[in-house]
């Protein structure tokens, strides 16, 4: 690549408006140089800095009255999403009536009623949302509104998984009460029934999307609700393991096997852990996403057999109907 004129310091490593650059003396040919990308009309930036956050910053420059919402806000919050949304190329922005959303290539624009849940703030360093501390200059919908808007894009199992994530952890993004209030504020609007169905199923504790899905599947089958991400101990009170799903009265524990369990070191730890758990008269079952999506009946029966319980035909039908809603 031929030598190009260095950019002024205020334009380096961040998107900028073509008009601002021209006013600062940059020529048209400089703004067309191969070291710059054009994520949106009238915007330039370092192509290496145009990840999701960088693209959002670029779009905010040309849509300053809009805020990021729907699956884009969910991705910024790092909510667990189906693959089709986690890898989505579109950016979603919203405005409140009577403002009209701009029509921009690569962007899905939404217009919301002003009575919606109050929009979130411009995220700045030092907020309680640690992973968002570098989002200066990006306006996003509040966690509760983001969750409500996701009902336009995902089914109930993933609404519950996203809500579980929002209300869990050391520093939750919001509370179940805030989600309930957000749902109540949307009475009579589209998708509110899915939100009403999901909100009663939200729990504090799950750490992954598939853990939430497993809890929903077993609950739909009529099995007792497990404790979530909790410790189990030996008979004399020594710590034994932290398990994803625990039916303490039955001495049964369940573990979701994500991809990280395939790593060599983790694989060895898992074997030792299982031996210790079973040596102390606990029964451990392990499951993957495929067990929930592709073989739900077999998976339900595996768990019910360990619990020594029977699943009625009606409950099995309900569970299989829910399993059909579980996405990749």
C-alpha cells in the first residue's frame, strides 16, 4: 500500500464524519484511501476498529437521535442469543414518535411509542455495567426495554434465557421486578403474550442459555424445579462440586456440557469431578444443546429415571412442544 498522509489525532482509531474531516483539511482523495472504510454513507473509519461497538459508534454519528435496540442492544449487553442473531449483520436502531427513523443501508429502523419504558442512558466509563465501560458515545435501550423488544425476534425459551442472564450475576443489569413493570407497560401491544408467558419463568442463577432451556424443558415435563448453579457437599459437609442443576432431595445433579468442556484440561477435571460426585452417592447426568433440541424425549426420560419419577403423556407433549421452540 502506498504511503498515505497520517490522519489528525482526533480521527485516529475511531469513526468520523466526512464533513468534519473535510473541514479539518483532509482531501477527497485522502478520504478514499484504502486504509479507511466507509461503514455508512458520510462516515469513515479504521476497518480494524469496526467491530460491533465500532459500527455502532459510526452509525451514531449519522443517527444521533436514535438509540440501539432489539438484538443489537442485546449483543452489546452480551445476552445469550440464537446463532442467527449473534452473528447478525444488521444493526437495529429505534426512535420515539413522532421522530421518524432514518433509512440507512444495513440498518433496521424502528419507531416506538413515547410511552414505552424509558430508554437507557449513554453508557460511560465507571458505570456498574463493567463490560460496557468503553461504550462512551453509544445510546442504547435500557436492559428491560431491550428484553421486551427481543420478543419480536426470539421465542419464549430464548426470552427466558436472556432474562435469566439480565437478572443474574454479581452485578445484574436489572431485577425481575423491573422486567415485570416493563411487560405491564406494554399491555395491548404486539408480542406481549410471549413476554407475559416468559416473565413467570425467569429465575436468578442460570449462567448459560442452554441451562435456561434445560430448566424450562424439565419444568414443562412436570419434573421438580432444580436449584440453579449451587454447591453440593459430602455427608460430612465438605464441598464436593458446583452444579448447574441440583435436585438435592433426590441427590441428582445435572451439568451442561458446552464447548469449553472439550478443552483438554477441562476434560480431565470433568472426569475427576464426576468420579468424586458419584463416589459420594450422587447421580450426575450431562447434557448438550443437541440433547435438548434433537432428543428432548430421551433427555427427559433420562432425568425422570434418575429422579425416580414418571412423566405423564400430557406433560411429555407439553415439553416436546416447548422443545420445538428451542433454536440453535
